[in-house]
């Protein structure tokens, strides 16, 4: 009887590894800065103050000649218009003399017996007029500056690549043999 015999041998490898290496040195960047501050200059001339007492003095009875003349003119005109209106009203009532329902002459005589009473009124005192005109401010801005000098940073790098050496110390193989065995 024949017998088949098989024997296998695996591969054997040897590795020699040298790691990669990176040496780095860095120089930091530097910034040299000089700050020149901004300046603000503000000036303002004096404003103008105006005080007008005219209306105040008029309200307490102290008036200028022109104001007094104007006031008398206004009062005289008003009195003349009121007098004309009263005369027109009396004329209109006398025109109704033929009306038997009213006795216009007797009514007018009765009304003339009574005097109109004067009127007392309180007038407010007007405060003086005060105005202030401000002069505009004069503003001068001197902008600030930043002067700088930049020294760039640097990175010095030394790279050494790694190595891998592989050697086969035993190659794979398969031995097959046929043996005649007697039983």
C-alpha cells in the first residue's frame, strides 16, 4: 500500500526596524509695538444770552410810549365800534315802534336808568423771555497710531526617515513523498 506523506515548512522572516525621527526647534514670533494715543481737543466759545423784559413790564403796567399809544388806539377803536353797534341796535328797536306788542321807547328809557357796572379782572404776570444761543463746539480729533515691527517665527525641522529591513531566513516549502508500506 502506498502512503502519501506531506510535510510543510512555514516562512520565517527577520525584521530590523529603525524608527523615523523628527527633531524640531521653533523660534517664537515677536511683535514690537508702539502705541501713539489719539487726542481729542474740544473748545467752545461763549454763547449769547438774551433777556427780554418788555412783556413782563407790560403785564405789570409799565409800558413804553409806543406800547401805550398802541393800547389806547386799540381801546378807542373798540369803544367806537361798540358805540356804533349800540346806536344801530337802538335804531333797529325804534324801527319796530309800530309794533303794538312792544313799547320800544319805554323799554329804552327804563334800561337807561341802570348803569353798567365796571368789571374787575386779574391779568397774569408774564415772565421775562430768556433765550440762550449756544455757540457750536469746535472738535478736533487727532487719530492715534500703532507702529509695529513683526519678526516672524521659524521652525527648524530635521527629519530622518525610518528603515525596515526584512530578511527571509526560511522559505516556505512543502515536501511530498510516497512511501510503499507493507502491511
